[in-house]
């Protein structure tokens, strides 16, 4: 088992990475304050792992609530379902919620924990690659609104993050690829050596080689932990983690939540950002080709939807939560391994990048 730490002073917490950890009581029990535990899962994950986790937590008074599966259900109705279950079971302020699922379950559980009685504890037990490497770490919680993704939420850090690599063996291949978008993001925006490792190891990662998976997850979590330590509430360097997300969220919102998976939107969004970087002279054509080639090897989209022109992207991006003073803030790579935030990119250049990518559809 590998262990990392997110260093946030009194709110620091461990990240556990390894095989069979859903059955490892030491990853859960020390981080439960009271007697009551509420497991939040969904209709896909619960049949696979709920009973096992309930057994691990058998020393506590355990209840569960099962949500519908899919990004389209990441809304306030889902939060109400969790809070209703807590109230019906007379859960007090010492209850601990456990998110058993992917990014949607984790975001919703964390937000419910932030809201219930003005804040209770929660643990992330991530079951998808996207949640393993990104959404389970850092304390961003929330739900979507029809006018914008993740527009309702709160920063609320977990007490621990448990990453059982065995869960990837039951993961749908499309979901695995979606998680790889966030993996590749770290290489583009932060670590060129890691990007080269991914180029060398993508086949073994996709075949679920344990050594490659653990190295990949540990590297991503280490980067995320470092960034969150520096900038917990996204006032500076943490914004770089949004590489591909401004374009990607626009795709998800326009096409309909769940039609494009989050990672698929991020992949296409990173290609848009990289194309803009080429036009700005911040990235070479060779680096752009390396990015698109790696995304394609991960079975991810490298074009934008044919029905989305610049005007449609703009209408969705202007509602993005990262907009400041009416200006869209884009995360743009500086070659492979670095990135920056720009809010002064000419509209015609962004439009040109979008049209260039639409032409391939």
C-alpha cells in the first residue's frame, strides 16, 4: 500500500493507494468520529462493493443511500435524497459520510456533508480512475445546474481518501478512458517527464498492469496534493488543474450532462487549449501532435462536436465559474509540462481553433 498526505495543517488527511483497500478497516475506522456512518453510492457501484464496505465498517452503525448513476443526476435533488436519509436515521453532527463511487458520487457526498448541520465529516472511497487521480482529492464538492457545471458547491475536505485499485477491474472501458484524460492533463500542465512515462506506458496502463496503475495514480495524487497545499481555494496555481475544463464543461452542458463523459469533454477541451497554444506560439506543432496521439491511444476524442461553433461555446463558457469581470479565463499549455491562465485571448483566435477541430468531425 502507498500512502500520501494532503498537507493542510489541522485539516490534513491521508491518501491510501493499493489493492483490496475497501476491506482495510485501518483506512476507514480511525477517521470516523462517532458511531454513525452513512454510505452514499449509486445503482452501478453498490451491487459490486457496498456489502464489502459494510463488512469493513461493521463496528459502526451503518446505513446507506443509493443514488441513480450518471452526471445527469448530479443535482440538488440528489443532495436532498442524501440529507433526507440522514434525517430519517437521526444522524447527528458526529456522523461520517462515506462516498463509495466515482466523481459524481464523491462530489455529491462531499457537498451533502458540507451542508448537513453546517458541516459533517466524510471519507472518499473512490471507484473510478477519474476519482482516483483527481476528484477525490482536494475538497471540491458540488452539483450541476442546467446553465453551468459545478455551479453549486463548497470546499469541504475529506478525512481520508481510499483508492482501491481493484475497483478498476470492474470499470467500464469508456469510464477508464475518461479517467485517463485527467491523468494526461497532469503531464501536459505540470510534469513533462510524467507525460513521457504515459507515452511509454499507455498500453500497460490500459491493460490494468498493477505496477503501472499504482505509479500513475500516485504521481497524479502527489501533484494534486502539492497544488492543493499551495492553493486550496483556487486563487492561484490551482487554476491550472482546469486545463481543458472550460471548453470541456461547455461541451458537457450543451450536449447534455451524461452524453459526453466529463473526461471526454476534458480531452476535447485540452485539444482546443493546445490548438490555441500553437496559434499563440506557446506550443509547437510536434507537441500538439504528441498530445492528440496520446489522447487517441487512450480512446479519447480529439475533436469538438460538429454542432458546436464558437458562439455556442462562448454562450456556455461565459457562465463558467472561472469567469472574472466578464472575461473568460483559459488555461493554456506552455509546451508540454507547463501551463498558464490567460484572459485576453482574441475571440477570433479561439474561434479559429474551434473551427479547425470541427472540420475533422
